[in-house]
C-alpha cells in the first residue's frame, strides 16, 4: 500500500511539473502563441489538461515497469494473476478512475464545440457581428466586407489582400471558400482554423478580446508557395475600425470597374446557416476567378 502511495505521489509531481512547464514556454517563444480570443482559453485548457493526464499516465507506467524489472529477478519470479490481492485491486481501480476521468475532457470538449465554436445562432443574431467573406487562392487570402449597404458583391464592397481587420470585442464571422485547391484559414492566436474548400462555403467565427496584429496562416499544404500564404489580422478599437471601413469603402466605390469580372468574386451571405450537408450553390468566387485565370492564360 505504501508503495502505491509513493507511486501516486511521483505521478502527481510529474503532472504538476508538466503543468508548470507549459506556462513559461510561451514567454520563451515556444509553445502556443498568446491567446487573443475570448474563447481561446477553452482550447488551451484542453491542451494543458491532456498534457497533464498523459504525463501522469506515462509516469505511472514508467515507474510500474521499472519496479517490475527491479523486483522480479531470478530470486523473485514473475507470476500470472487474476488480480485477487487487495493491493492489485486498488491499483487497478486507481488506474481505472484516472482513465475514466479523461472522459470528462471529452464531455467538456463536446460542450465547448456545441455551445461555442460550432454555435452560430447567437453570433448570427448579434447586430455587432462583423461578416467577412474569404476567398483562398494560390497563394493568398482575399477578404471581402459588405460595405455600408450591408450587401456582398456590390460596388461599395471593401476587398483586401492578405489584410483582415476587425474591431475588438465583436464576433467576427467568416464564410470561406477556395478558388483552386484546399487551403485552411488558421488564426493561431485565436485557436481556430477552418478548411477553405473549392465549390463550397465553410463557416468560422471568433471573438477578439485584445487589439493588435496577429498572424494568419494556411494550415493545409496547398502547393509550392504554401509557406508564403500569410496574412495579417488586425484587431482595432471600434472607432478606428469604422473609420477604416468607411474610407476603404469610399475608395472601393471610386475604383469600381463593372468590366473587371475577376474582381467580382463574392456571394450572397448564406445566413441563415445551411443545415449540415446542405451546401449553398457554388460561390461566384470560384467561377469568376476561374474564368479570369483561364482568360489570362489564353485558354
Ligand atoms: Cu494555402
């Protein structure tokens, strides 16, 4: 019994040191980048708890195997057992409880997914929500804002390249597609990513809690220049964001060219969200840009 207690203490110490190590690595530039999202802590907690759980289990197994190797020599032969001794039963129950405790992680995760990350109803209903259409293509991100008229694919749309902006505090909803191959819109500081698929629109939302400039990457190997597919996500104070959008929209209206069909990618916002498996028709992004590319290549 005493042996079991020392085993348990060693495992716990190992787990706690893993937890202590997990914190300062961010400051050293290792580990996860700083969390700038209102819900990022849910992902971080999952990662930290999983690390601790695995460390504890690993510690138990290592000590267990070491003890078995040391104690069971020629003088003390190993024996086969159906777990009948008290000590054996207790160790089995302890390990069983530890493994069962992991189910709690699974339940928490599923709750986070259904109540937050995959729950679009509250953000769709939020009048302050920022809507952005993303067209991924080799090898850049095009972003489209509806402009003051609130409608996509109209002359006042703001279209940017590798430059995504949003105000702090408001939910930001993305509708994402791709013109060519599969890409993946990745916000490391916000702990979310979503595949950009040709021919369909995927959805993602996040809520920035701090202003600043954050890196956006492509999380799907998408060709020879995949590594160049970097954008900047700038989180601004509300007033600064509104000023930028107003000015950019006025510029966009002045520069609007009805003949430039390649620039007219974009689609009607698919809100309300389609039910699973029921995808909206192919967005214009794919058709317009593909037609433009074919034209440029003289096809
Ligand atoms: Cu990509």
